[in-house]
């Protein structure tokens, strides 16, 4: 925690809810910090990913001068989410429709906002929902505007979507700063490797792989569409696809892992096993194959 | 290995004479220095019809007695002990049936033998009874003296006189009902005896999956009697666990890991970092780098791509029951799904890289371009 502020030149404060306060209540809890000056603040849901065009967002917010800006994004299946209906020229938001049965709009709330501190007048420190108890009133008062997000966006709350979001993010890196991606005979497509990670001989890493700090990938490993978190080890000849390998976990030799398998922290998969779509809670030692998707507690 | 008085081996079956069969017979003749012939039945003749049909061949040279073994039996054949028992206990002209012990439940699936403990005569014989009769089962091995042909002739004639039996089935004689059952008790002056195998494994091979189990048992026999046949760990060479037999012409990368319980046939190529365990790999198969083969049979000329996984489920016995036998489960369970068992790749199957073939039977010459589980690929 102390490293980031120094590296980034900013102050980080943690505001911890003792009881669940919904999506609006926590802003009330942090009122003192947010109201320190009259400057607007960003609110970012931590389970989304996009290119975060902060400058453009702020410009739009200043240009309309109202209380709030909501980032909206186009999706293929708007009925899964809350749909935003807004004036395309002015950007002013008219209303929200939750999970509409017939097509209303294909723009949804991307979970990224800018608010002026005045919005806190609408929020109390209790369980409150921005989407249900704050936004509709702001829209009625003409105080809510939409920012049309360009580029990729993904809700990464589910493991499958997390992996898709990772792939989209890596494509974004390929376009904006390709020098960050790994190059070499072992790598295919977009692969991000932490400098402290070690990769063995005869591997095939990628496409769409992120390898975290101090990870060890042994010889002959085939890894694709996966995230490997800090300190994990993938042993020789393993074949891993569409999986999330948790911190400090070990994937044994010749293991085959696929179909959005997720390993929690410190999970050990013994050699030669087959793990297909398993969600494994932390600290488990797996000694038998799991060929059908299941949760292992 | 062989009792010095065995003069000849006859293989009797309904399989068509083929190049493979001829080659096998030639190889075995050369290896063991004993005349071996394959006699093809003109129609399926049951468990004794072939013996009756080829009686002239069997009796040529006036043998004192002859062994009969069912070819789907795998065990540590107590050939020498059976021959001695035949001489000493039956006076050299009785009939001996080889018996082995099974648990009460499983015995019901076999021929059951009731033994008179002091004389070792067979008091009663019944094939696949519904209720418990005995836990000594017919192990599929016999010694007969030439007198046996009286009984076979009688059975053959009875078939022909029985108007109810179809033409095609007339020549087929069933050993159990024609010979063993009537001879049990005091039939023919009590000439049927049972020789119980002392110890050691016994299994039938009714399907390819049983072959993996039998493979394990034979490899353990090798370990005991001929450890020089088995592969060993050499520094800088491929790693070996447990009993593994590798044909001298196979090429194994030094980073591959084999065993336990693996047979690797002639001309097989196993690539870098491959893992093979509890498997039979037949001639000329190619297993490419980083692959994993578990509980499977890989047929002749198969090609397994890099990082492929060929996996079956072992049919393991209850470890607490020393006489438990491998059963023949039906292919499908009550849900209509394939029962988990050994994965089998037929001749010439190719599996593309990075695929998994799990609990699947693949017929010959298929090319697999995607993964398969719990299926039969026709």
C-alpha cells in the first residue's frame, strides 16, 4: 500500500464499510474526503475494465457543468444490464430502464462516473443504490449526462468474463503500447509477462496470457487465454487454457486444465491430473482429476 | 518354461487365417523351438467342438494326454504342477480341470467346481449358477487323456439326433454341458479331478480394458522371474517407474517418463517430455512431445499430437479382497452413458495436438480434430 502512492505521486485513503452500504452509501461514508474541495471526483466500480479515458471524461463533465456524468458503453445484450436512454446530441440522460424485455437502447451504464461533491446531498450513510435511488432523481432534475465510451469495456465479475476482459485489455495494449508485450519464440499473440517471472524452455505461451510477479513456468508448458497470479508455479509439460491460477498455486506436471478453471490462493494440483471447469477454493491439495465442472471446497 | 514332454501346440479358433496370425505363429515357433500351428474352424464350434473336429490332429503321435487352455485366460499357468498332478493323483489317465479361488459373489459368474478334499475329485460342476455352489471356479485350463473323445463323440452324436438343434449349431459342442457336468460326481468311474492353483493372479480378458489389467499382472511376473526383460533407469535416459517393458526397437526421448505398468511395442517413438503410465502402446505408434497417456491402449501406427492427453479409467479391484476378479461390466450404464473404462485407440488413429480423449473408444483410422469424452467414435 505504501509503494503505490510514492510511485504514482498520489495519496491513497481506504474507506472501509463496517456494514454493506450498497453503491451509494459508501460515498456518504467518505463525505469528508470527497467534500474537501469543490472539485469533481471519479467513481469507478472495481469489477469493470476499459481504456479509462479520464481526460476526455473530465472535459465532457466540465463542458456540461451539471452534477453527474455516467460513462455508457454499447453492448450486444443490453437486457442483461441496466439500459440508459439519453439525448444523443446534448448527452442529457432521460431515464434508465432495468433489464428491458424489448429493445429500448443498446447503451448501458458502464459503472464509471464523475460527480460534483454536491451529489452528496442526495446520499445518506445507509444502504443506498445509486442506480435506483440517486440516478433517477438526478435525471429528473436534468443533472445527469452520458459519456459515450469508445473502445473495449467488460464486466469482469465472472471468471469467464474476466478472461475475456483480459484478452480485450491485451489487444488494447497491443495497439497503444506494444513494447510492453512479450516477444520471442515462446510467445504467441498478446502476452504480458512480469519482469520477475521465469519461463522455461520449449514453452508455448499465449495468445492472451498475463503472467504475474515471481511466477515460474517450467519447461514444455503450453499456456493460453489464462491469468497466472503472483508466485504461482506451472510445472513441466502442463497444458493450461482459459484458466485463472491463484497466488502461490502449483499446477503439477502434465496437468491439463481448461474450461475456465479457477484456482484460489495456494492450491496444489498434483501431477498428471485433468481439471475441467473446476472452481477450487484456497489451500486445497487436489489429488484426483475433476473432469466435470464443479466447485471444490 | 515348458514341460519337456510337450511336443506341439495347436491354436484352434474361428478367426480368419491372416498375415498377423501367421507371423505370430512363426515368431513364437522360432522363439520357443516348438512346433505351433493355427487350425481354423469352419464355423464357430463352441468350447469343445473344435477339439472334437480336430481330434485327428490332436491324437497324432499318440500323446499320453493333452493340455487345453482357453485363450482368453491370463495367469501364471501351473503347467508343470498340473502335469505332475495328472500323473500322480489321477494315475495318468484321468481328466484335470484347473481351478482358482473367487469370492462368493463373483463365483456366480463362472463355472463352479465342488471338490472332494481328500481325493480332489470333482463332485459337482455347474456353469454360472444363480445361487452359491462353490468358490472354486473353472480357470479355463484342462488336461485330458485321449479317452475324453468318447464323451465328445457322444455329445456330437446327440446333437445330430436332436431335431430341435439348428443345422448351423449342430457341430458346436459346449464343453461344460457335454463333458464337465456329466463327468462330475462318479460319472465314468469318477475320472474328473480339480487342480487348484496355489497362488498368483488369474484373469480373463474379455475386452480390451482387461488387457491393461492383465498387462500389469504379467509385468509383475516378469519382475519376479525375468527382471532383465524390464526397462531400468539409466543416467541421462528416460525415467522409469515400476515395471515397464520396452521393445528394443522403440525410440524413447531421454526426457520422457514411463510407468508403472507400461508396454511399449516395436518401432514406437516417444517424444520429449511425454508421460505414459498404465498403458499398452502397440507397434509403430508415435507419441509426440509433452503428451500424457494414462490407462489407455494406443493401437498400431497411431499418432498422438503434442500436448495431447489420452486417458481412461482403470478397472481396479477391491484391494481388500485377495481373490477379487475383474468383472465384465456392460458398456453402458443405466443412464445410457458409457461406463468409465480404458480408452482405446484403434489402429492408425491420429489425434491432433492439445486435445483430450477421455473414456472413449476410437475405431481404426479415425482422425480426431477435437476433444472427445465418454464416447465411441465410429
